[in-house]
C-alpha cells in the first residue's frame, strides 16, 4: 500500500488521494459491516473508535506526505522508532510485561535503523527531504500511540466494527476539510482505479491488524513491524528506481535479526477488556 500511495501522491497530490481514498475506504468497509446489522457499540467503545480514527488520520497524512519527498526505504526506517515507543506505552498504560527477548530484538533492530540513517547522512539530500523526514517522524510518534490503542481496541470490538468506524471517522474528518479546501478533481480512470486498490489494501490491513492485535500483546507484535523495511526496499528499487545502498542492506540484516529474536518470545493468551457503558 505504501508504494501505491507514494505513486498516487506524486501523481495527483496528497489532498486528492486522501479525500478519494477515504470515500472508497468507507464504501468498502460499509459494504462488509452494515449488511450484518450488528449491535451499535457502547459509548465507551465508540469513543475508542473515534479517538483512534483521529490518530490514524493524522498519522496517514503525515506519512504519505512524507513518502512523496523521501525514499520509501528511508521513510519506513524512520518509522521504526514507533514500535520502540509503543513497547514503553504498552507497559505504562496496558500493564504489559516486556520480555527480555522483545527488548533485545528491538534494540538490535533499532541498531539497523541507525546504520541506515548513517548511510542517508552520507548521501545528498534534496530540498524537501528535511520536511519529509520531519513529517514521517511525526507520523511515527502518532503510530506509537496507535499501536497501543490497537491492542485495547481489538479486545473491545470485532475487526469489522473496528474497520468500519475507523473508515467512517477518517471520511468525516476529511469531509470537514472540504468547505475550506474544495472538492479535488476526480483522478483519471487509471489513477482512480489505483485509489480503489489503495483503499482495498487499507481495509484489508485494518482487518488483519484488528485480528492480530486481539491475539497477541502490543509489545510482542510491535517488533514484527520491522519486516516492512524489506518490502519497502524492494518496491522502492523496483517501482521508483531508488537505490539500495550497502548501509541499507546492512541495516536490513540487523532489522531482520532483531525480528527473529523478538519473535521467539513466548506468547500469552490475551484477556478480555471490560468496557464501561
């Protein structure tokens, strides 16, 4: 999805992509959720849905704006500060116990991120890379809170409900921008089709995240986020001709190694979360 969104941002702009993808995402999520006529969530659960929807909207806007200005692999590497922060937040707010292997794996993976950043520091930077980097770091901070909230939300609601109300919140927030920024032009049929593809990927990802975070602790799953770097490197090179340096390869090796170490932590069955009405 990141590669598709990068191409869309470069082709039609972040505002148009965000508006039309939010509409397509709401239609897809609604088609999956509404026909089931499931009970309306409690007020407390609804507040969680809306709060996370707001965080996801800010997170996505900053990230997708940033990847239009920063190589995809570098952008993903910068987001890897999020799982590290999320582990601390999970321990603080969800009272999760952080295993030594999870900590060790994250430290190894973060060392890989530092190697990549060192390599980028030696390369020539374009005029907008600094702003793009700042936006991606801001997105990573939002994502750290999102990771922890996903765990709490996944124990309080089912994947289809989570995905629908996330899509609804995002669409409402972007609709509130329309009176000020105007309705963007419809993309060409080709790019319009890719907007639908991006929305479908986003919807599928939301469902899978909700399913996964209902079955494992946030501190455990956070470390597995590092595997995204491998796909970002490959797609950045294949689709956007973004070179993969020695620093990138070395960093990726450390990241994968960290994921393997963290994944060896013993899983514990999650308990149910009480949601007050």
